[in-house]
C-alpha cells in the first residue's frame, strides 16, 4: 500500500454556536440548527473544526455549551460578551484573525431578536459569500465547496461557492448526534476577551412573549344579499371544474398529462 | 332553415293576456318586455313596480336583485364585477413603497398579495400625500393580475444573470433600483422561497437594520423613529413579540395584512434607465437535484398521487407514482384495508397536505378527506362515479377506470421520456 500523499492542507472550519431555548420548558439547550451545523462539520473529511460562541457564561448557558462539547470536542472558544451586547464586531474580528475556510452557523437564533441576520452581516463585513439553508456539504476541492441547499417542499438545489464562505444550516439538515455526558464535562471552555459594543436599538424595543396571532376571518365582500346568502350557505366546491365523461382512458390520460405539464410538476 | 316566419299563436295569446302566469317571460322572449323604469316627460324617472321580477316555478312572483337576470349569466356577472372595481391612479406619488414578490411558480402567491396589501396600507395612509406601490419583479414570470393585486408601478428586471439562484446579482439589481428611485420602504416576504434570503442581503447591503418576521403594523401617532409606523415582529424562534418603529426594510410574514380586493390599480410599467451592474458571482447554481419523492414528507410534497377505495391494481398505482415522480398518499379506507401505511393517510384524521397538484385516484371524497386537501391548488380526480364529492372539488375530473387511465398516463410519460432521449 502506498501512503496517501496529503498535499492538501486540512480544511479549517469554524462553527458558530449559540445557546438555544427548549420550546416547552424554556431551558437552555443546544440550539437545534447550530447542533445540526456541528454535525455537518463533524461529517466533513479532514476538517479541523473549531467551536466559537459569543456571549455570557452562566448556569443556563454552560449546560447548553457543554452540550456541543459532548459532540466530540475538547474545547470551545468563548468570546465574552455581556447580555444585550452586539456580538458582531467581536465575532468579525475573531474570524478575521483566525481566517477559517468555512464558517457554519444556524439560520436563526432561538433567543434574543433571532432575526437571522448574523451570517449576512458577517459576510458583508468580511467580504465573503454566504449561502443560507444548507443541508449538506458534498465536497470541497480547489477552494470551491459544493453545497446542497434545502428548498421548500423537500426540494434540493446544488450550489458551488468559492471559499472562504459562510453557510447557514437549515432545519432539514441531518439530525445532530447525541451529546455524550463525559466529554461534555471534560471539555474546556477557553475564554477570550472581545471588544464590547452595546446594542442600543434592542434596548429601546418593547419585547414580550409572543401572543397568538389572530386567525384570518373569511370575509365575504358581496354587493347583494343574494351573494352573501350564497357565500354563507354554499358548500365548499371548486366550481368550474372540467369533467370528462365518456372518454377513452387515453383521452383522459392526455388531459391529465397536459395539466401536469402546465403545472410543471413532471420532470 | 327556411326563411318563412312562423307564428306561434299560443305565445301571442299569452303576450296579450297579462293575467297569464307566463305573461312576462313570454314578453321578454319576444323582446317587448315591459320596461320597469323609464324617463318620464317631465324628466322624472318613472317606475312600474308591477313589471319588476318574473314568475317563479310555483307561480309566485320573484324579484332577483343580484343583477344576474339582466346579465348573460354567472360568468358574465363575475366579469362585470371585476370590471366595475374602481380604478385608482396615482399620477404624482409622494413616495414609493417597493415590494419584491417571491413569484413562486411565476405567479403571485397569497403571501405576495398580503405583502402588497401591507404596501397599500403604507402608501395610502395619508390621502393628501399618497404614495405608490412599486412591484419589482426579478426574472421571468407568468402573472398578469398585478393591477388587481394593488400595484401602481411595475418594474420588470430581466437578464440571464438574474435567473436561477443568483442572490448576488439580484441584490445588485435591487441596489440599482434603490439608487434610481429611493423607495421609502422595501417590503419582502419572509419566506424560504427566496424572499427571506434576498431581503436580508438587501438590508445588509443598504446598511439598514431590517425588521424580520413582521406580522402587524400600526400607525404610530408619537412618530418615534421618524417613519410614523410601529410594527410587531416575531423573534427568537417565534417565542417573542418585538414592538419597534418600522424600519426601511421590512420582511413580513404571511397574513401580515389583508390583500387588496376592492380597487384596481394602474400597474404602469417602469424602466430602469441604466443597465444592471455587472456582478462577480461567487455562488454558482448547478440546478435542482432529483429527490426521491417517497422520501418527501407528505405534508410538504408538491405533487401527490393519492389512492382510495376505487383502486384495484395496486402495482399499477405504485408504478404510476414512480413514473410520475409523485409522492404517494392514500384515503382512510385504503389505509384501513392495509394497502398503504398509516403515515400516508391524507385528510382530517391523517395529514393535511399542501400539494400544488393532487391527483385523487378512486377517492370519492369524504368530507374529512376534502378538509385535508383544502389548500391544494389543482385537484385531479380519476373516478368511476361522476356524482361523488371529489368530482365537484376537482379542477379536472376523468370518469373511467382508474387502472386504465393510469396505464395510459404512464405510457404518455414514457413516450415523452423516449422522445427526449432521442432528441438528446
């Protein structure tokens, strides 16, 4: 057997992880999309994966962050930022210094504003391309990554993006592995001080628990009483549907085929 | 046909006899119906209340005020109401509100229409200084009802660079629009179909902090933040409501406002003066990837072939689903009888589907099943019974043996694939 020639340096990947929030109990946990991002990075061959978190360390967030360490990491870099700070400058600075090839994030945070802007802001600041909704990295060759992007309705699209790049992971990406308790306890949280800039806009906004959105009523705008009565009394029906009776199966099939073609569902 | 005029003494007699129950109908047929309204000699409108209406089947006089009797029929009436919507034209708008619709499948989605409704709210708030809604359509489209959706100005940007997934080129084009018109607000749908991605890119490029997940806006009398509007946006994975002044770039959720329905608008085309800027694209679209339709969750499948009690040839059905590339569904009966797994059941007791095209094979259409397919766009029914409820719901119904129709359909698809292969 010939020893493999490793002329390509290993790929440096940084995963930005955040503290999630359990939808029912509200406790801190691994954020779902971030954990999927870590899983994605773990699946990359010959990748050196770094975990990076910007925020405060307290009881709730420590269990959440150690959850990521339990996915098979020795250390997690923690950029110390106070509550309510704008983490963007510190993150951008750190990433600029470390200059990884690929940065993986979740799409939206589970706490705070959760606007999903971070990958775009970082990309604009660093001048890197960004791709959202990635479910798989199919391969990386010659500074170009081939990605699989999730579209609505379970569809997928293949993209090529030039590295270095920032990708955000969709909820349809492979589920993260379970976090192992021992490695999670043993892992180190490496503190790094970062520049602090406060988010004044956020402090000025009113934030409350989400209330249920009102259901849209079916409003009948009818000019006459007859129309209103018809709308209230009529059974739901498509109306104006074409019915082909007494046709051969071939004619019927041709009509269906035409409709499927027009709708563009046949490939 | 001979040219000889035939007299019908009976109708003439009825026309003379004004006490006859069919008197008015016959008069109307002969074209000499009694006018119920006419201009009197003194310039006053005179009415004959006895001439209004017609005799119903039970010999009772009925008055139809819906306007259907005067018109040609149902379809004509619907068309006339569309025509009769007042046309709103804004000649010199005080400002512009730009909307970038998703146009999934080339048509305005209901989300896009809601967004245009939101734009109208912003534009029409001050009747003294009305703004115009500008729709920025990027790439090819098939939509022609922009006027009814509330669009005052329509800007269509087309270039081969903008097709497919080209977020960088699209943002570049929108920035060119920004430079040319400087709209007061940019509204985009916060949807996975592209609006969410494009809107965030645009906001970052413009240096604005956008409001994402907006589901409500209200006028803000205090005028904080300058825009005069406040918005309520969802944050933190839909667990928070954030109230803030409305920024320039807004990414709004579906049902953020009522769509425009009562007015027509000009949809006047605009042209971008300068050519679109050339963009260095670092993201290349390699096109869609074929996915296994059986692996797609039924609730989000685009194209479903669903089987019911009427299916006898199950092998043929599975083959058809495979050939058409459709996700398989089933009615409750087919599942209960053990022909299909439980997780494929469509309906109120199973999965509520959102398919664009739903083909129901041998399904009669129980009300629970029809509830489950409420949000499907096009429903095709293949059924033996022409009187069943599924036929009433369907946009296209074929009455016949489902096995034969499916077989013919598979043959058509195979034939087309063959032709494509030969051509290629």
